[in-house]
């Protein structure tokens, strides 16, 4: 694709631009409560009044505040207003308000901490562009970083910018992205692969899904930039089949990018070629582990293998393979566009940039946020999240999914970064953040997450297969009043054994919820052992 063709795509978007616009969130969360019906109703009202030449009705992705959905934003040349909890019955009123006085009873304030304290890099286009129109993405600067890299930069220069950014993998482990890319780039393999891990299976996590539903081209552009930097020609997005909307929009984006010569042969008129295909996962949590994911792509049972060799050295089909998750790839285009130093200026010394979190659980403002690394955790929970729906005290915050830990309220005055979370017994993970109030019994919380890990264990190694079952059984006996005080010592011994002896990172981190609850809430374990009744059981609804 030439510069002229990119301009043509942008012009196509400009031709659609009208003086006013009504944007409706059509990500999965809002769709689940009627956003599609609201979209059609508003379109019908605009058509009924004959204002179609002046007002565009646009389906967009996630606007963030899922608890207030369906969300609708009305824009005119001089103003923008966000409406919350919009229903089909509100369609006539919303349509009539375009360019006129806002509907006060529906207004969602955007000057509150939930919106005001965000710093959007990954989510910059979410809720702005139509996720199924490549021209909308190009109109906001999309694919310009890829075009610049191919036409003006060498692969080593792209690598240098990513390394200078200090970006660490957003999939959980936090491995330096530039270092991983350099390893793949140095490989002498004639065939290399780029793989996007979109197998997001943590309870309460929906970051990657929302990005794919809202801005799929940003992920494809990041993958293409990675392929150019490391010398790969083929890419795969491994996404769980339980994300039908994300899959549909990703397929559309791949098809559009191919048609625009931004994927495929001779990308942007150069000698660079890169194709992307989708592989669907059946929902096994273990396939989020990179070696199990690669086995699944190869058509084998999704089970991890010992490392080394690491995938960067010997991965998919025995070739050097670069694996990053959705959020990591979504950061790449802004890094190339603005420079690695600009990205590194955000965050802390060892945790650069921003992080996307899914706020869920017993918190007033559930949804998707993007904040600078190092932000105070209490600021996220109390200010941005609004505290608990009942106004009661937050008891704990669980980060990192089933592999993470529970952080007590008194420890919330801490920065959110890789090192700080590790010090208090938790991890960053992919970005799930589950808030619990005083009604939560922490022994039940530990049992809930251990049941998840036990059920999702692939069974390949004995420590994980047997150890998670035995830990869950002890927790069950404690809650049933059938355990002895000596079981706590056995439980602690099992957490050490499973953590040290399991084959992969998922098994090694499975005991973390037990470790953290024993560390901070041991009195609750002892109270249950003495016969005190546990609080409300933790359910699927309890994690958002």
C-alpha cells in the first residue's frame, strides 16, 4: 500500500464524517444488556426525523464503565456528552438531544476519577473507532507506524525502540519485551512465527477480549511490526472460542487488512510479507501457558513442556517463535509512532508505561481502566472504583487471577507495579482486579480459586494434578468443620511442594491464593477450625 492509498482510506472515513455523531458501545458487556437494540432504535429515530445526512450513528467498542451500560456518547461540533444505562425507551429522547440540550437524567459524568485518572495508550481508540471499519482506524493514525517502519526503518531500529521503551510482557510474567524480541531476531531459523496469546481465562478478567472487540487493527498492526522486527512471515492469534464477538471482529479486521495490502505479500509495496491466521482454543485455562498454547496450535493436546528450550529458541513446529499477549502487541504501534523514550517516561523505573485492568467483584464502578504503572492501589479501588456498592469497607483485592494473591485493605497504600505486588504476595498477571467486601470469607475465597486451578490442571505433572486436589480437599474439610488444626501445617507444606515442583508457571503459582490468605487472614482459618460459621460463599457472581 502506498501513501496515496492510506490517504484514500482516511478520506473514506472523512466522507462518512458528519457534523454530529451518536456512538453506541457494542462490546460484549453492553451487548449483553441490550446495546444492539438501543443501536437500532436510535438509528430508526434519526432516520424518522430525516437527520441522517447530519448525524452518524456509529457502533463502537468498550467505553470502559461497564456497570453503567449500555453507554451512548453524543458528539457535536461544540460538545460531547456521555449517557449511561440507556434503554430502547430512551432512544427517541437521545436522538432528539443531538445538537440540543442534553438529557440530564441520563448523563454519565466524565470528570470523575474513573475517567479523569486514566492514561490511555492501549485503549486510546476503544469507544472511538468502529471496530469493523479499517478506514476509521486509519483515520486516527492506524497503520502509520507500520508504514513508517517498513519504508523508513530497519528491523534493528524497530527492535531498539521497543527495547528503549522498557515494555514488559503484559501477559503476567513481565518478561522484558525487547529482550524476547532480540532472542527471536537472532535466531537463524529460515521460518519464524509470531503468536498472539488471547487465551484469557482468569475469572473476572476481560481486558484482552475487550481490546479485540474494540480495536482489533491495533493488535494486528503490533503483530506485523513484531514480525518485521524479528524476521517472521506467519502469525497466529490464539483466542478462546468463548469470545465469539472478538473472533468475528478479528476475522473482519484480518480480511480488511489483507484487502488493503497491510497484511499478506509485499506489504505497503515492500518486500515484507506477513500473514495472520486465527486458532480457536476450547477454553482450557492451561493453554494460556505458552508451551501448552503452541501444542494446541499444532493440533496436539494442550499441555506444557519443560523449558528450556524456550519458545523464542524452539517454539511452534520447532521454530523460533515470538509469543506476546493482546495488550503487549497493542502497545507496539504507539511506541514506534512516538518513540520508546516517550513510553518509558510513563510509569516507574522498573515498570514502564500503562496497564489495563478489569475492575470486578464487589465494587461500584466495574469496567475497564488503563492507568500509569505505579499508581496507588487505593486510588484505583476507592477513587476510580468508587468503593463497594453498599458503602462498606473493602476487605481485600485479588490481583493476577487464580495465580495471584489477596491483598488486604491495610496494604492498599502501595504502588501498582510488578515488584510491589510481588512483595505483598501477589502478581500483576494479565490485569484482573477483583474487589471483595467484608462479607467475603477468605477461606472460601481460597477454596474457590483452588477449585478453579484443580479443575483446570492439565494433569501432566503429579505435583499440580494431585497437589491442587489435596489442597482443595483440606480447604473443603476446614469449611465443613471436618479438619483439625494440624491440617493448616499440612496445607502450608503442600503450597511449598506444589509451588516448587510443578512443571509450568500455572501449577507453580496455583498455591498463591492460599499463601496470601494464610499470610494475612490466618485468624479466619483458625476461627473456622474452632467452629465459627464462614461468611457468604464465593460464587461466579462474586467475582464479577
